[in-house]
C-alpha cells in the first residue's frame, strides 16, 4: 500500500481529507499483522502472560506491574546515542509492544540506527497522559539515562492512547526535554477522547482524578496550540474508526515545525499492518535522523 507524504507544511494536510468525509472504520483484526494487510497489530483481548522468562536484552525499569523496558544498541557502548521513549496504546503495556512481531519492525529499525529505545509503562494500562503518569515516566526516564551513554537528545513516539503522553512530554512543564514527537494513529485531543465513549470517559476520570472533563490546561492539544511549533511526524488514516484523524492528527499537524516535520497519510483501520512495515520504519527513523542532523549542523556552526 503506497503511503502519501506531506513534509514541512504548517497549515495544510492532504486535500483528500475534507471535513465530514471520514468513514467509520469497522475492521477489527484478530491476529498479529505482518505489514502486508490491515489487520490490527494489537488485537483486542487479554494481554499475554509475562510470567515466563523475560528476554535478557530488555532491562526492566520502574514499579512492578507497570514496568518500562529499556534496550540499548551495542553501538551505545562506544558512542553516545539518543533515546526514543515509546508510549503504548490503551490496555497495552511495554511488554506487549516488546512481544509484538509487528512493532518489532519499528523497534529493530531504531536500534539498528543507533537509537536506544525505552518502551514506557506510562504509569499503567489506561492513564491517558495524566499528570501522575507523566511524573512516573519522568522518573523512569531519569533512571534509563544512568544505564547508557546518552547524547542529550530524547524523542517521543506515541501510538493511539500513547499519543497523549508522547505529546504532553514535549510541552512546557514536562519532566525532561523532548526534541521531536512521532505519532501513529494517535489521540492528541483529550476532550474528544473523553466524549468518545463511556468506557474511555470512566478511564480518564480515574486517571485524572476528576468526575468532570479535565480542563483545557490538561489537554495536550490545547497546550500545544500555546507552545512553540514542534518537530512532528504524524501518521493517520482516513479509515481509522477508533481515533478520528480529523480531530487529532490532522488538527495537530498545522502546529508542526517547518523543514523537519512529516505527515504520512495512511488507509486501513486503527493500528493496521501498514503502520509497521519496513517502509514506515525507515520514514520514522528518517524523521529522528533529520532532527539529529539538525543538531549536529548547529554544533558545527
């Protein structure tokens, strides 16, 4: 499936996303996607049991039961490397991402390109980017930096619900500096998520400790509009029936920084297989490498 890319534009997204034309995606997927089709890479159902032996190349960090997992490329032993913090979808976990054959396509591409990867526990399965969860992610980030040679650059990657955490971490008041944000089928508007269903409303109410809709000051999208332009990589689908592209990725993208940002237009259902192809992995890595190159160029000057 071909991917259409729009790079560097602030005020526009692809013209084939006219308001009101987004179909409600109905495909759900029951197996692990391999990148060739549109079945969900993170099918619904119970999370896999993690009671067995854990892979030794992933270092657990943070509180038991909601651990984050850090993996460090061999190259980081002799060259300082940047860190990518990955925030997971709703009802998933760091271990779920690690064990997904589909998501490993993105992980392996990052590791092969000299990026350390921190699969964040995000403070729990359904924290929706809450302040308390963000504080915990900050503590895990600080612990991760003690485990390898870091070059001073942190990037964020958010999938579905994880988009709220990834975006919030890059805004003023975050626990650490984030140099660029990548979002795949991601929520960015907390208010839209609150209104999406009673189940989501209940989860957000618990996560934020409020019986009413969280105020605009806690909404990452509203905060982004008041912040400096961000380097953004946004991948969204016209067919996503879970996270509406029009009110999330598309609405965010006009606030993207010129020159380094990229919008990838996808088709197919939420977190479908074409999000986790080698082509998409190279686009994602290319975004982070552009940001690394920009910093290097400034250093030379």
